[in-house]
C-alpha cells in the first residue's frame, strides 16, 4: 500500500463515518433504528437465513436474532423455515415491514436530494462520476 492509497483510505473513512452519522440523525425520530431499517432492506428481495443476515451485517447470530425478535414483535418481519431444511430459520418482510422500509428509505433519499440541491451542477456531476468507482470499491453488483 502506498502512502497516497492510505491517505485516500483515511479520507474516505472520515467521510463515510460522517455520512453514516448524518443518515442516522435523519432517522433518529423514527420508530425503528437505522440498523433495523438496514435489516429490513436485506429482506427486500425475499426471506433470508438468519446466519446470512448476521454475516451480511457483520454481527453474531445472537445479535441478529435479537434484532429479528424486535422486528417480529413489531409485526415488520415474520419467521419461517427453509423448504429444503426445516431446521433452518428464515426471516421475511411483512406488509407493514415493506411499508416501514419504503418510508425510511424515502426519508433518507429526500434528505440526500435536498443536500444534492445545494451543490453546483459540476459538484453533482463529480459525485455521479464517482459512483461506478465506489461500486467497484465496495463490491456492489
């Protein structure tokens, strides 16, 4: 790793922290936490194994189980079993969970759109031009 790569990593790390904190603040008065909203987003395309969710979110299985318990208690997710292996516990979105996810996402997107409106055309273009590199950096499809 070169000094310039390390410096770039440090700068990006600071900015990512700021973005995460800013988005958490936007969601602070919501009925669910940012982490719970993130879990709902992970279930958007269908039920997932609890172990997959824990790995994706970088937490241990008991921590994810506690998150799913709270979301299930609030009627936002439902537990199920894998058709291939009845021992495997899955979690999937309910109708209210899908609505809560959409509302939380809209709140964040609205906030970001307002912030983008404060930028110049050139600054917005620079952010847009960086998105493919960020996708590659973070391994996004």
